[in-house]
């Protein structure tokens, strides 16, 4: 047994710097069905082929009118208009609105020609084919303009963006059924050591079950990478060489070596022969005897054999490397503290879900309007404003929950 | 068009209380391969069939000795022992250690009979078949005792625990290849409205693509629930009835209704006929016109049709309901602030990965020893202690990253 001591340890910070320097984002791309696209990373900019919405539409349930007809209307002097058509959701207008007439509209329907505003149903009183309007509107009121959300030809999503649910929604809004995305990182997991037996088999005296293959597989899949187990190989030079050669088409190969120093050295020798060793031994606890290198295009981790050391290394080093390979943000799903870039008034008396974009510690409102899917897809997360809070001052600290 | 106004709004807090009161955790169970078990929730307590480790084993690379032979050893007066065997990883001892002799051992091998401690290789000097020991050890030193990690018959994992990577590792350590888990929540997503067209089809004038089916599908899958699209149904009573009847084997049915008040009312009527409406209209912004009810065993959400309203409601209400149905903690993957329950000394000069259990705002150390997979599986998350920090005081605030 060649019991060589570990070479001088690198610091954890230095080890991470080296790991991330060599973790070049995957450039393979593929096309996936929209239903499977959540959480993947866009590989191309996406431009809109057409306007969204593709037509001026009613923003409220009510009556499409010539706004000028309502200018003089009031609670005690209603404007009276003739209802010439009723449009349910999805109906197309067949008649034009002339002064003195109106069309009953459901939210979202195409505005009839001639009408330039919608009176909310709450501000009207219907009697047969006549409707009394008790409040004036201005031209354009309660109308969502064509292209208000997305203009044809504009870039709505950019390569490198993670397909959060709202960005999947943007693709759907454009009529797409597939998404161009970067490939998942491919990871091969190899356990080595003659003392290790796969779960499910009888356990001979002096042996232990293979734990590391399964903890590594779980954590790699949790990151969204694709992972496969190569099983258990012997800790000798030819076996390790063969295992490594079979894994060179992968992005990352993770060995969890036997627990003794001697066995780890065999792997170091093999990696040195076939590629490069970047470091071997880190000043972390647990997890000191960790190897990082590269063979062909594959990054290589040699993890300590002790299960918790192996797993804590995976959390601290493998996960950030995989996330960088897949162009995923370092820290998903968590709350980030930020300062509001502007004052927010929330005097609706309702609990508010407020989307924000994060930039350099500042939270910028990313709100457009309720119907605009892009307002959410441009946001990094959201804050919640309780019903009894009316005002958040500029500079106030808020907790942003990332999408 | 029956343009009935929404009934009185419930507060967001009240709406959530009602939602969570009706979200009874799924009781279906299934058995999944260990490779697929990550993130699932155990449905049974798991007891160990045998001890882990199953034998006393060497905790270090070095020499298994009779400790008493080393009591008088020192730098300038080494104890000299005869090496009678060498055990590589996985080897079984064939000879007994008698006073004056020793066996060379790799970390993890079964201790030879007669030996009661291991001298680290760093504290020895080898010459042929003799080894000089320059440091005394006490009996039991550098030996991992049989059953130190898990004792046969003890319960190591409990029903309701999420299978984090370390808990998957515990199952592997017991030799299991399958895990008994609760079923995923089953969600059916229905878009309604004659104005809505599936992506991929040509878009007629006055229509819009179905966005909500895809945003909802993404967010439901992101939670780990299983989701299927029922497609687009008409907003009339018979169509909604049929869609609801076809979904009664689900845990949750999510309708994203047409955007007009009239259309939403049809769904309310159908749910009232077939089951119960718990609320219809919440004081949130956006997302006010939201319906929650129950038909048969299926919970039912009627989401507003506006895409961002639908999605923000899904984040605020559907996700917590799904997580409760699946017995998942409310807020995964995020940092929790906590106070240390005890002082932690970390004077190794190494960056430390330190597992903790969270309990009522306190972070308790969950550290056993490097080889014990249970030390991690009992933890809720970890803190990192930089190399240059030697001491964390009891009561100090730390950021715990949840597993």
C-alpha cells in the first residue's frame, strides 16, 4: 500500500475558484416540448412573430362605446345608448359602434370598430336594448391595446434565461410548442473499492453497502443534471482507467474512492496519466481528501469515501459546478434581501403579490399590468405586501422570493 | 351574460386558512426504486435489519495493535512491533494480533481479533516486517465500533420525512433498493374559454393562445406533483361538468377560467351543483376573482384568466396547498436564520460544513462523526464556517441552508 500523505492542502476558496474556472457552461442544445421546458435554460433569443395581444381588446366586462358619448354623463344625468350587439369571449364584432350606440363586451374580446373605450358594467344600468351610463370615460379607457404586452419582432426572452413558469408562459403566448434549451449536464457516478457492495445484494463479512452512489445520484438529479450510476469498480489502475475511459463523453465524472489514502492515490495516478490533476486535498472539514481534475472534456471529482464527507463536498463543490455548467443561478428558490429602488404605494386594501427585478442589491418593480405575461417573466422574484401595508418607502429593505 | 358581481371578498389570510384546512395530505403509497426516491416522502418508518457498520473497523490508515503495547511509546522511545498481515480495503483478517505484533490496516477494514486500537500511519515508521510506533494510543482509539452509526432494530427514518440525499443514503446503507413513499399529488389543469387556442395552432382573429395551462403545468411540476393538461373546454355548463367529472380521481383540479365575470359564474354554479364552494373572491392583487371548492375528493381552484393573476395565485395559494398535500415543508431550499443552541468550536483551520437540526428558531448541532450517514440524515440543513472563524458563541445568529 503506497501510503503517501496528501500534498499541501488548498484553501476552500482557492478550490472553489479552480472548480468554477474549469466549469465551462454546456454548449449542447436541444429542443424540448413546452410541457417539459420548466427549469431548463434557453439557448436562443426568442423574438415575437406577431403582436400580443394581436388586437385592441376590452379590458373589462361592460360596454364598448364612443367615449365622447359619455363625457357629460353623471350619476343623475346618465347617457343612454342603444345596445346593438353582444360579444361573448372569443366572439368577433360584426357591427360598428356609431355615436349613440354601444356593444356589450366580455373582458378580452376584440374591440368593435368605432368604439374607443369600455364602460365598466358596474357603472351602467341595463333595460332591454338600452343601457344607461352613469360615469364618463376617456378615450382608450379600459381598452388593452394591440401589442401592449409584446410587439412583433421584439426580443422577449434571451438565451441564458431560466425557463421559469412565467417564461414558459411567454413561449405559449407566442404559440410555441417547443423550446430551444441547453443540454442538461451529464454526470457519471462511479464507486470504487473492493469493500463496497451494491444495495440489494447479501452483505459479506467485512463489507459495506455502497452509499455514495445513491447520495450523489440524488443530489445531482436535484440540481436538474442527468445522472447515471456506473456501479462499483475495483480500486486498481486498469479498472479505474477503464471506468474513466467509458465516461469521457460525460461533463462530469464523480468517483467516490475507497476510504484509505492508498486507494485514493491510485485514482490520482490514473488521472495524472490520462489528463490533469488541479488539486488533491482541501482545507475543509469534513472532506479534506478531495481530488479535482480533468480528463478529455470531462471534469473529474474524486470524493472521499466516507459518506458524509462525500455528501458535504457534493453540496459545497459539486452543486455549484453543476449549476454553472447548466447556467443556473447559484442560489435558487430562496429569499434575497434587497432595497426597494422606488417607493411602492399599495393602498388597495388587498394582499399584494408584487414582482421585482433584482439588480445589485436593489429590487426594481417589474410590474406592467395584470394581463401582461411579460411583466412576470422579466421579474426575478416577488415580494408580498400585506393588506394593511399601504406604502413601502424607497430604500426600504424587502425580502424577495426568487422564482 | 349573467354579470353578477363577486360576493364579499375574503382576506388572503382567511383564504389560506381555508385552503390549508382542506388540503389533507395524500394517503396513497407506492414503492419506488432508490434511484428515483430523492425528494419523495417516506410513508413508513424504516428500521435497520442489522447493525451499521456490521463490525468493528479501522477508523484510520495505520496499524491495528494491542493498545497496551504503545502506552510507553514516545518520540525517542518507539514501541517496535512485528507486522503479521496487511489488510487492504475489503480484506478479512486471517490472523489474531498478539502483544508485540500488529496488522497493517486500511481505513474501514474489519479489525483483526486481539487488536483494540489503530495507530495512525503518520505516527509510525516502517522497516520491512517491523514498525516503530512513536505515539501511545488508548484502547478503542481510531476504531469505529460495530453499530456506531445504526443499531439493528432501531428506527432510523420516520414516515413523513422527505428523502433528502442523505436519507436516500441511509436506505442504501441498510441495503434497500426501494423506498416506500407517499404518492405525488395528482393535478389536472383545465383551461376554459372559447377565446383560447392551444399553442401550435393558427391563431384566428380575436383569439389568444392558452398561456395558463403551461404556466400552471410548470409550477405544479416544479413542486414535484404530477400534472396533466386536460386541454381547453368551453365555458358552458355541460362542458365544465364533463371536465370536472373526468377529473374526480385527481387530488386537485385547476381551472383557469375565461377572463369575464360571466364565465366564472358558470364554473361557480357547476361546482355548487356537484360539490361545495368554500370561497369565491379574495382580497389579493392581482388575483381577486378566485374560486376554491371541493367536488368529490378533489380540491378545485378556479383561477382568474389573466395570465399573471393566475400565476401569482398559483405561487401564493396552489403551491402551499400542493406542498401540504405532499407533506413537503413549506419553504424548501432556502436559508433560514436561527440562533445556535450551543457554542461551536471550529479551530481546525479548515472551512467547515456543519450540519444542524432546526427547532423553534434554534440550530442544534447534528454532527456525529464523519462516517455516520445518519448524522446528516437527521439534520435539516447546514451552516458553513469559514477557515478563519474558530468559535461561534451560543445564541449567535447563523444562516442555515436547508437540504
